[in-house]
C-alpha cells in the first residue's frame, strides 16, 4: 500500500472514530510527515519526467 493511502486511511479512521478529539499531536505530525514524503517523491518524479521531456524536445529541435 502506498504511503499516501496509509496516511489518508490513518487520518480518516482517526476522524471517524468517536473520540477523534483525542488524536494526539504525534498522530497529526506522522500524518503530515507521510504526506510530505509522498508529495516530495511525486514532485521528484515529475521533475525527472519534465527534465527528460525537455531533453527530448531540445534534441528534436536541433
């Protein structure tokens, strides 16, 4: 299971429970951490893809 799915499931389970106000500070931090890790990974993949696309277009136009 990808990390972002785990993070959203973890957070949604916490929000849907009866005592969702008892969510600890560290649960919120772990959710934000997993979200940031996943988003930074996706951004890195996008940058690599964009760089390769740019290189191909430069080679094509030469």
